[in-house]
C-alpha cells in the first residue's frame, strides 16, 4: 500500500502578517536529520509507483492556472510574506510571479512530456534565496520525468515552493505527495548531509559561494557517500545582457524596445540569472547609445511608477548601488565618456559608458549601456563574462535576427529571446547549458 508523506512533508508557513526575521529559524526547527532520512525513504516508495506523465502535466498546469490569478489566496499570502520579509513592493512581486508562471501552461507541459526521459529517482533540489520561485522549471521537469522531489528552500525564501506544492496537492493529491518541501539553515551540516546521502542526485542553485560550500561538504563526506548520491549539478552565478541594433536604437521604435528591456531589468529586482545587467547598442554614429540610454532611463521611470522599487535596502546593497553612481559621476566630471541617469532614491540607475566591457551590476534596476561598432567589438566586450552568460535579448529587425542569434549561440549563450521575454524562458530552456535534463538522461 502506498505510504502518504503528507504529514511529514507538510509545508509550514507563518501568516504574512507574522513574517519577521526569525521566521527561518522557526521553520528550521520543523526538521531533523532523522526526519530527512525517513522522508526520503517514503519518497523512494512513492517514486517506485509510476504516475502517468500527462497526469502530472495536467496537475502542474492546474496549479499554475490558480497561481495566475492574482487574487488567489495562497498567492496573496506569499506576495505579502515576501514583501514583508524583503521590503519589495507587492506590485513588483506580482509582476515577477506572472513572468515566472507564464511558461507553465498546459500546452507547453504536454509538449515537454514527449522529450523528458522517464526515471524513478529521488531528486534533491536546493533552491536559491535570491528570487522567489527560481528552480520552478526543474521542479516541473523532475515531476514530469516520474521522479520524487525533496526540496530544501533557502532560509531567505522559504515561502514560494511550500505554498505552490500545497496548491499542487489540492489539484491532485497523488502528484502533490511526490514533493516534500523542507527548510533548514546552511549551518546545520548534519541535516544537509542526511539530505545529500538520501537523494539519488542533487541539483543546487545559488551563487558561487553557495556552490563552493556544497562542494566542500561533498568532498568531506565522499568516503561515506555512494557515487550516485553526490552533488551532480550546480548552477552558480550567471549573468545576462541585451543587444539593440542600430535600426531600433533611436526614434519611435526605441521606446517600445526600452520599455521591454526596462521590464526585464526590473523584474525580481534584477537578482536572477536572467536579469540583464548590460545593454549593448549597435552604433552607426556617435551618440546613439546615449540616446537609447535616455530612453531606457525614461522607461525605468515609467515602470517604477507602476511597480515601485523596494521600500528598504540592505546596507551592502545600498552601498553597492551608490558606488556605481558615484563612480560614474566622478568619471564623467573627469572627462570620461560616461553619463549618469538616476531615479529618485535608489529606484533605478543607468550608466552610459562608451568604453565599458560587460559590467555586472549590483542589481536593483542598475544597468550599463554601451555602444559597439561590430560583432567583433561586441565579442571583445563580452569576454570578461565568457562562459557565464545565461541569456541575451535581441532588439533587431526580423531580417537581422538569424545572424545575431547565430553569433550569440556560438558564444554558448543558450537562451536568446526578444526584449521583455527574458524572465519567462520556455520549459525546455537549457538552464546552465541543459545540465538538469542531462542529469535525467545519464545512467546511474
């Protein structure tokens, strides 16, 4: 008889009005190393009992459909919880969740069923804490493959996956019980060790420091861990950018392109790997990049009126944005070809820098705009982040798209899209070069 894991894996979330800094510690008390091992054993029993992939697709599509409704109670609770914990505006979080959920439509899920290999693994997913819902693509793919998922949420963001999984259980209890969502702090190595040794393989999201720490734990525990139960996939720090051709960089067409890129920059407060940091403008004459930078600044201001920037910033984040501004200001005063545009407070920042190579921003709607003369010049400017570029948006006439896409693909950039679509990659997006799908197809 199938064993239910609902009681052990039941998400725990404080009402949005009670979300405080101590919430992660309270959530952490809900799990022990022994419970993780026991839960994994129950998930393994469930994973061995196949469920039709199309049924999983239907359940995921149904859960996503509920979350598309901004008035859905669980969505409102999560938006309130994140807004209270992080200081982000609810309007911005709503826009961001809309973009996150967009690819999870039933048509796309049905199509993905045909290409995902069937497995019965217990997969561990270590989710990041920088943006809500990051990892939703791997969540969906793992379930469609027939696997059971044990999810460790970040202490900074224990909210989204707990509630989304609850919705999945409400739509289809049998599909939903294939997922367990847990939370503990990174300092509790015994629990992380139990998680690591209990899963068939693990996919970890996060910045490079997080991945390095997990790799260290792996090496220390190698003697007691089978080869299959090691850290298999790690998504470290990656960045994204945009390209605007000369035809769309000025005039009426530039307004629509700037509005779309402003949305890409602003969603998730520019904290994810799909958020563009640097916009490169093809320049057939002097001043083209500066003109587009001013259009982008105006577009960021328009977007900020609809989706206000954070009402509070951390000390380090605020200092980082101020450093960008002051550096640009003083370089301009000193005669460099640098112009600074800035919104009220720390709301948004645009630096037009004629000579800059790819510049990684501190986030919070901070972007650099630079001209490039030709594709060789652009390649040179992208060199500092070679191998770490996740996505690029192209604003160009249809006649030029194919050649520009080929250029970026040759640089191992796997997600190329139109401006405005960066935060909604398709379900079969090759995140990190398609590492997760490769993990599913690899034999144990």
